[in-house]
């Protein structure tokens, strides 16, 4: 029997055929193993967690999770893996090999799963759906992150101040407050920023770009927040209300300045006479007494 099986390797003969899907095999044992896919029989059971498997090799691979054995070692960086397939995937990092190519845009990927995820950009397929709000996602990881909005789960905790975050990237950005790291540098003025979004906003000062445009009057703004504030002029919305006198304001900064009237705070001090003011604009006006500056000039007679 062994001689016949060996002969089939050379001849390519596969006489054992699956009656369910017509797949053929060179040995009866291989057919028997395969048929468990159709029957659902899982003979091999893990004694640690009772998970069952169709094939013995699958149980052997699974067992390494419990034992911690990682027999497949990368010769480049000594990182070890439970499965040979995982090592093979990992080694592409070192070789730079990207065998999986998108037929739409020719972008190449190291791993097949990365290509599959990328192709959803072209197809628009979003198979991962939130059961709370029906929002759909290209990647399962994105769905998992999104679901924390509903659960309130914040698993990423700062070791410095114990503040917790929904996403790991938010924790990374926050930690720069403690470390002082500012990795994003403006090539125009060398000013540094802790977050890329802050650099992007800053660069608009140099480029003059104002991408946020008011649909009512076409006035444009560098930041979306400024547009939102501006639009309240048109809507008449004044959501910031003084708790002392119920006066309302369209901008939070205006409410803050107003509240100084009630609490008596005057943070702006004249360096000439030490007189204090609740608003910077009032200090600026006052300082003209000392400088003799007259800001308003008559266009008819030039009297100031």
C-alpha cells in the first residue's frame, strides 16, 4: 500500500474522490480528513479549553496557544511564531515582497488580507455593521473601535494621569502632553506640533488656504470651528448663556469675557498706571491715553 501511495506522488494519480464536491486525493486518509468539512465532525478536542477541530494538525497548532511554544523563528529578527504560515507572512516585511496586487489601481500589499480590505475601497463593500446604529465599516477593527462609543468602554489608560481613551491613537497623542514630544514640524517656520491635525491647520497660515466656506455669504475660514461660529450670525443661534443674568452669546469666548463683569476679574493690566480691565480691547483703548495714539482719523480733514 505504501509503495502504491508513493507511486501516486510521481504519477499525480488521485483515485479517491469526494462525493460531495468531487475534489480528488492521492490517499484515502486525505479523503477521510477532507470529508469532515462536509459532515462537521470534529474528532480532535483540546483538553485545556474543549475547543474541537476537524484535523489533528489544527489541534496541534492550537495547543501552542496554551503551551506558548513558537517553533517558527525569523532568521532576520528572531521573532517567533506559532504557525509557519505566520512566519512566512512576517518575512515579507524584511524582503519587501508585496505579491498581492490590486487590479484596480496596481497598489501592492504584503498580505492578502490587506489587499482584500483595500479592494473594498473600490467596491464600496462594508461588511461589518454596528448593531446599535447600523453604521457599516470596511474593517472589523474599525467596527470594534466604533462600538466603544455605544459601550462607553475606554481601554487605553495613561500611566501618568490615569485618563482613559476609546482609541489607542488618542492615548498616543495625549501622552505627548507628558513627554513634550512634538514630531510634526512645519517646513516653513520650523514650528513643532504634537498632533498632525494641528500642523495641517497651522500650514494654512502659510498657504492662505481657507477650505471652509459659508454657504450664506461665501466667507471662507481656515478652521471648521471658525465657520461654525460664523454661521451663528446667519442663524441667530446663541447657545452660550450666562448663568447670572441669562444673557446669551453666539461664541463661548464672548460669554467668558462677559462673565468677568459678574465675578470682577480684570486680568488685563496697564503697565503705565496699573489700571486693570476685564477685556483686552478695553486695555488697548486705555493705553492710547499714555501713547497719545489716535486710532480714528477723519477722511475729510485728517483730524484724529
